């Protein structure tokens, strides 16, 4: 099994951050109100101090203010303007290699599935474990559904996904997880092959202490 973080791992940037910036540029979100908060949350994430529920309240509420058709139209433009320029060629190749080896491949990300599912499809990855926005009749409510896919929550969500496939963690003979972030240490410590990808300073130091491979996809 090969698991990939998305933001700052397969992408040379952060889709969460870029989505909010895109909405600000579109005039959907007020720049003065949202830009500083968006940057503050991003800084907290990088520092390992993010309150995920506070952040999700900030991130998901705008989804509830617009119809799904309008959001989908914006997302298509977002993919072209913000995401494709930060998709790394080396990231594509790494994912392709695991798919060709018939590994079970999934992207495991804290970013919500509305933002990330089309990005996973761009990489040719069918399976996405992401934070799920609550929906009623196909429209977003602005709330989160279930456990956020963040820190230890990634393990919770991964186990639930495996169980839905009739698989337990003990059935997995080899497991890889690629990530850039200290926030992913719980899942990195669980797999048999943890790989630090363009890691932040905390993860880099941890990887060096434990002899983990350090890889750059940039």
C-alpha cells in the first residue's frame, strides 16, 4: 500500500490555502477579513499548532453560501489557475510507479474532499481519504462530517476505509507513506516505509534521527 499526503508533498504548494486565496481573488470572500486569517491558519499548520475544528469552521462555511453548481464552476477554474501549476512532475511519476506496481494507492489529506477529489483524479488516484464536508441534498452545510483527516485522525479514517474494503491494518504486508509535515508523524510512525518529502524542519530532524529516507519532488 502506498499512501500520499497531498499539500506540499505531491503539490508544490497548499491546496487549502490556494482555494481560500482563489475565492478572495474572485471577490467571493472579503480580502481584508479573510486573507490575514488564511495566512494565520497556514502558519499554525506549519508550526503544528493548528486547531483543526477552528480552521474547518473558517474553511467550510464559505461552501454553504453558494450552490454546488457555482462551486463546481469555480473549482474548474481553480484547477487551471492554481493547482496545475503546482503539480510536480516527480510527484506524478512517483504515484504512477506505485500504480504500475499494483500497489493499493490512496491520497490521505486533511484538506476537504470538495477541494481535493479533482486533484486526486489529476494524479490518477481513485482512493481519497480527506476531511468530509457535511452535505444535505447535495449542498454543503458548512460543517464537517465525521472525524477530520488530520494528525491521529488520518489513522482513524484510514482504518475505517480499510475496514470498508474488508481489510485490517495487520493484513497489509508493506506500507509506504509520503509526507512533508510534522503533523503526519502519527501515520508516518505507523507504516513500514515512512518517507519525508521536502520536509519541514521538525520532520526533517525526526527523519534524520530515525534513518528515514528524505526525498524531494520539487
